[in-house]
């Protein structure tokens, strides 16, 4: 059972454009929703995260929009740069009952072309 | 503050052997989780340790095991290696005792089974 569905699988954006990645979840036990950025040969790096009682969070060029009723959330990258070219993963974190577990989407490979 | 450190970075083994991977969490973090990353299955949760106790375990066979030491460092062991165990094994750490705390990843150990 895929509990976090992520789309698109790949995305090509022009430099300066907006990159949008969408995720939908099923597990209502998720209580935190982080996004990770992964470059080849490196581990996932935390990019930005949101609690389910918040509808939007912005950090620099990165914004998470969260719709609790629809069980959907998205990442917007404004003014996309070639250095943003990486694979992005959305995730849901369960931290109840003293156990921490991330459930990841399948990832989106973003290519920003000059 | 030093990040999550995983050793070794690369390992080559043959079928039937066993392997031990090591993870040193961020200073002050007491929760250590392990994930397997493959192109086909993506990032999958293996298990989580907190204060030397396994709190949660993913859907992996008993050949995959782990432990955590009193200094929070963790090891993961895979016995009777199979070709399908070839993957990037990632370790993540967090405080583990408070809400909305993201997990921070190391750069992983790339395990190749011949």
C-alpha cells in the first residue's frame, strides 16, 4: 500500500520558472510533513517541513501548501535555478506512541535548464 | 555541529555473506532510524532505535537486524546476503522524544552484492 503518492515522476523547468511537486497521503496518523532534496551520491537533506495545522509555510524560494481536508500537500520552488536540479521526496512522519517513522513518496527528478 | 556519519561509504559483498553498517547520529540525538533506498522500491523504513531499544520495525525479513549503543551510535546487520539487498542504506537521526522533529540523514552506505 503506497501511503504517499507523489507526482510528477520527473519535471523539466526553465531557469526562473516555478517548479511544483504534488503529494497525496492516506494515513491520517501522519503528524509532520517534511520535504527532502537529494543530490546524486548524497543522502536526502531536509528542505522544509510543515505541521498539519498550518496551511502554508514559506522559506526563501520554497513554499509548502497543505490541504488537510483533501489530504494533499505540494512544494513550490520559485525562481528555479540549475542548482535546484535534484530529486525531491515528500514524506509523512508518524511520531505517535513513541515511534518515529517516515513514509516517503517515490520522488520527483527535477531538471532546471538554463 | 557534525551531521550524521555513516561508514563505510561503499561495500562490495557476495551472496551468502553478512555485513555490518555503522551510523553515528548528530550529537544529542537519541533516535536512529535506518532506511533502504532502491530505484524500484524507493525509500523504505527498516527500523528505529531509541535509547538502545528498538521501537519500530518495517516490513523486512529477520536477516535485517540492528542495535544501538549507549552513546546512541547504531549498527545494522544483514545476514545471508541476497542480490536483492543491493541498495543504498541510509541512517537518520532525531531527538526522538518530542513532536514535529524532522529526521536528518547521512550520505548512506552503498552496498553491492555480487
